[in-house]
């Protein structure tokens, strides 16, 4: 499968396939066709939904879709990072993303961060040697206070920017008590990837990486300030892809509206 050509398409807007986790297992061909008809060309995923790799990739090609980013489990990165690289290469993806740092209940602190720094630096270096870019996707618990900043500040400071960077999920940054625009301005060179989701006005945040799926609303209708995020991120050459991720049960209806809003922001 050849890599899709995005020349002239600065910072393409894609979809994280978790958005359609309810639809894909029931109808892979139909769901991919619907995504394509929305005008989407790039995906973040990594699953095959019970299909043979060749058959799944044929469906992607048929619908002019390309998986550019795949997920990787923390423990896999720690003990068998080559599997993460193989999965990415299967899709001809550019990015490998870890979405969660293991921890017990709500207990998350500097010990977990220190372990993470060691794992990410080692895995990121290996993935870079394989022509891949590694990122971590925070979920909010990383923004707990630590010394003069946060645990996330410590993570960014101690991970090598040559081989470890980050995917900003603007909902989870907001949910964890941070301002996505301020965080982007603080680390303008560390966020090549974004998850776009908006949060229902009135939602109360928490530092535990927890949230109601139904608090995901159409982009522009919530309190995450999507318009300013696009304006700030669009100025940065290091930002490569934006992925809509709508975890609500209304994602199939909401995503086209979110695409329209995003494209309307100048």
C-alpha cells in the first residue's frame, strides 16, 4: 500500500478510528466508506477489526484513506517495542502513539513519571531508528502539581525531543485543568499531533483522566476554545495532523458538523 500524497494539504484533518468503535466491528466496509464521504483522508488507528491485513488495506485504498498513526500499549513499548514498529510498518504509518501510562486507581505521581521517562526515551530512540516518530497522549492526570510546575512539565523536560514528542488531546488537557492554547505556546515544538474534541459547557474537570463520553460535543459548541487552538496550532510547522476524536454515542452525526466547523475557522 502506497502512502497517500498530502502535498498541498497542510496539517490534514483526520479521524481517530476509536470514534467509530461501535460501528466498525459491525460493518468495516460501510463505516470506512462513510468516513471517506465525509472528506476525511487520514486516520489514526492500528486495528484490523478481525480482517486480514491485505483485505483491510485494500478497503483503505478503495476509500482513499491512509492510516498515518497507530497506537501502542505502554507495556509493549517497555518489553517488545519491535511489535509496535511492525504494526506501524504494516500500515505504512508515520507515528506510534501511547495513550495511557499504567497506574493503580487514582494513584499517579513522580514514581510513575520516572518509569515513563525511562521507557519512552528507550522506545522512542528505537522507533526513530526504524523511521518512526513516537508520541505520548496525556489524559489529564499528568497535570498534577510537581515542584514548580506539573508532572507533565517533568515528563517533557526529561524526554528527548529528538525521539519523544506528544499528541495533545485538547479535551483531556482542559479536563485535567490546563489551557490547551497556553500549553501549546509553552511547548510549541513538542506537539506534532492533536486530538480534537470539544467539551459540553458546564462539565466539571478532574485530575484523574476520567470523563463522561456524552460530554463530547460538536467542535465549536463546547468550552475548549477550538477556534483559538486552530489559530495557534496552524502557525506551527511542527504540527503534522489533527484527528477528530468524538467519544459520544452520537459521533456519526456529530463528526460531519465538527468537520464543517473546523474548516470554517480562518
